C-alpha cells in the first residue's frame, strides 16, 4: 500500500487507496506517540492529515470502516489499560480560528435551545498527556492515563515525581482530579541532560517525552514533570465506608469553582499557569482572551498548543452532553505551530566578532509560527553531540514569538540509512588556525583577531561610528591588505588606501569624509564600537553617561562598574578586564583625535523627563516625527526622556509605542498590553509626549 505524507494527503484524497494510505499513516503516528513517545509527524502535520481523512469520510460516509481512528479517543492508539475510569475521560474537539469558535458556539446554543446563561471559561491547553489522579482521604493513591476514554493504564509509579500533584493534601478529601502532565521547558532540558548522562537518546520534544516517561517503569533515573488540573469528578469511597462530611465538590459548582476548590486543596490547576483561567460572558470576550494568551505564549514556562473554551455552568455542560470522542460543551482553539519537524540538511560554522565559532543548522524550508524557517541555532559543539544530530535527520525545530528558532532533537526512528554525525570543525572556519576548546563554546585561538572583519563592520555600523558606505566588501579588502588591524586604524587610513579598497577615488573621498565625522561621535558610540563583551548600545550609553569620560571608565574597578544600572557582580569584572585588554586600541583612538567624552545631557542631569520612572517598549515601524528611527535610536530617546527601554511587554511595562500594522490586526505585544492594561501610544502621540527631549 502506498504511504502518503501529510502534505500529500491534504492535497486531496481522491481515491479509496489514498484514503487507506492516509489512515495507515494516521495510525502509525498515533501508535508511535502513545508507544515510545516518538511520533513521525509533528502536531501540524498530524492535524493536516487528520482533517484530510475527515474530509474524505464526510464525502464518502458509506465507505468509512467501523474501526476508523477518527471516531475514537486518542485515535484508537492509546494503550487502554485495565483500570476503568470513574466517568469517561474524553479528548477535545478542535477549531483553528475565530470562525471555528463562533461555529462551535452556535452548535452549543442549538443543543441548549438557548444562549448559554452561565458564561464561558478560557484556559491554556497544556501540551502534554492527560491523566486522572485519585486521592483518598487526602492521599494520592493512583494515577491513570486517558487510554481509550473508558479505561486507562495505571502509571502510579510516577507518584512523587510530578510537581503540582502532591502525594498528600492538607485536608483528608476524596476526589479524582483530571489534568495534563507535561515537562516545563526547564524540566525538559534537565531531562535530556539526565538521559544523555545515562546513554539514552534525547527526547524530540517535551510532549513526546512526557508520554514516554509516564509509561516507563524500568529506568535507572526519575525525571521531574508538572501537573495542571483542568477538572475534577467525584470519586466513590471504598466499599462499606461512609463519606466523611459534605462532598468535596458541592452540587451546582461551576467549572471555575471546581478548579478553585482543587487549588485550595493543594493541587495545581490551569489557573496557576501565567496564562490563567478566565471567566467571560460571551465568545467575543473569549476570543480576546485567546488572543492575549497567544500573544504571551513565548513567555510561558510550559508549551501550550491551544486554548480551551468551556461552558462554565455544569448544568449547561450536562445539558449540552458529550459524544463518543469529545464533550460538546468544550472546544480547543488550536494555535499556530511553534514546533515543526523538518530535515537537517547541513551545518555551517561562522566566527562571530568575539571569536566564538557558532554552528547554524541549515534546514529544509518549513513554516513555523507564521514564517518560513530555513536556519536555526545549534548553540555549540557539545550541544550537537548531546542531541546526537546527524546530517539528513528529521529534527524537531522550536520557535515562539520573536525567539530565534532552535533545533531540539532528532526523530531517530526516521534517520536515513548511512546518515553521518554532524561533523565538528577541526580548524577555525575563518582563518584555518587552531581552536580553543576549553569551554563548551569553542573559539578561534586567535580570538578577536580572527573575527576582525566582523568586528570592524560592526564598529562601522549606523548605531556605532556610523561610517556610511564602509560595508563588508571594503572592510575585507582593508583587513586583507593589512591597512586595518583594529578599529583605531580606521582613523589613520589615507585616501589612497581607501581608493585601493573601494576601487574608486570618488568613493574613497566620501569614505574619508565619513571617517572624519566619526571622530566626533559620543563616547557611548565609541565605547560600543570597541565590542566589549556584554555591552551593546543601551549598556554602552549607561556606562558612558555614568562615567562621562573614557579616562573614568578605564580607572573604574569592578566595584565602581557595578554602580552602573544593569551591571551585576558577574558582569562587572568582565567589563573591567575587557577595557584593560583594549588599552592599546583606546590609546590609538585618543592619538587619532577620536572623542572620548559623553556630551552633557540636561534632561539626565536634572533627573527628570516625561518618562521618569517608566518602562517603555517599542514595536513596529515608526512614523510621523519618529519616521526613520530604529530600535536603538528609540531606546536612546526613551532614556534621554528619563525612562527605561524594555524589550517585551509584562507587568512592569508602563507604555507600549506601537505603530498600526498594514493588516489592521494588533501585534502580539499590543494584545498583551491590552490584557495587562498597559498604555498604548502611536508613534505620533509618543513623539508629542517627549517633545523637547530629542535623541
């Protein structure tokens, strides 16, 4: 039988042969996930395949086999086990957009015969494995997987290794809590370190790792996981034992009240996740909450693959009823994938401006979180070996929000025959010299000397010395000719040398003018151009304003350096050491007549400004009076007006400066700001606020 890929299946199942091939692919992926936790399909590919199968079945109902997995809990692949559930533990139906949520709401209204009166709840859909945890007299006695919804496996061997699911409650209550077990991102990284130390393969992703860990009984190590309850049901007491006092779950309690009671007993619920549990009156408000949770997704400690909307009133839940696979009173709104599988085609090694030799994964193009990804970070050589990566591997790639995509692990069962481990460099890829392997992050033995072209290009950039026109090609020519050995040499270049590098006397004359102008740049820009580790534009401004002159910076010890905002006890000695190591370059800059003082700033001197004490975040392209200002220039403007520039919207943010998008849809930061009640200003309004405090 022909086996179709998910993309091939989605393009159309036109024959029964193609449909049967897609069914086989669906079953294989489900069995892998619920077996070893190592599925050959990521969530998005699985959903696409399943939708194609459902579409074919809807068009050909008479030809659907009785054992089709689409009508079964866990698509019929989850090990059923032999422990009967107190009540059926079902899956959730999925929708993929706002229109789907509205359609679900209409179906609920039809089932109730009226508009829901009790409102809805909105909570994150933790991306893990569903379990039922039974407490008797306050003691955790049994943990059961979802299985086929009617029966599950007893995995009580994991008791004691799940945060949020205590072995003993403060009160002697008898109840069954239901929820999701998952690895937090921190737990996932730790789990893979432990597995590597024991010679085991790393997990492809947290979700699959959770499924495998719950079922594993013979490992020589234990891995911490975390639990979030999303519901609870009454648990019958032992035979011949009368219940002690009132029921733990009072009749008529809403979903939100049930979770509050569970939390009060000591079990962690979805309300404890930063995404929270929200009670709303209608689906329009529910959609706003969904957008806000999606916007803050990258900052959550655990992965979520959707947001769950439920009827809050339990009487209305009962009236809406349930099907064989999922309840009609709840639905999961799936979010765009932040994790996909693709092929690792190559690894390239590049030397950064500090001499670090950094690997980058070259990937077969894949869409993640709304963008096409072809490259991802691999951290360092030790990380590559820990993850046992081979060229040609199918790898799991993770991306969320503005985070650079990263390769998490290989799907080993899909490794092609003859695949070779990713080769590590034996010599510096830039200069061919030796490599310093003393730390996990390898460096060229020549340090910054090897990375000189990158450092010179960085120093010449718009936000540093701003030598317009001195791009990569001309920098390489100047370094190769020996005319430039450090950034100070830029200021002693002759027109003849610039002509030789650029190939044009006219261009050389313009470059000479730009270099002359660069001598008068503020100290903050000159200091940033030096490339001191751990000091970008914002930190360089703080250092320059704090000390005022280069002489004062050079005289500062680690204790004095810690007086600069943002420099702690770990960074301070590094900055001091770096400044000392650059003594000869700084002396050459002084001799070349480069400015070594930060201009006076009246607004900073008075300690005032319209943004005093406020944290400001900027997103989008600026317009109006701020048109053309980049992120660094906006940050400088914020600081000059007394504020502090932030990078992400959170509870400490005072103002978000957000330019409207071309589509009219608010950015994720704007959605987050609305949720937190952060003031949002257009670039024009912000310019008016800081008028008179120019950058």
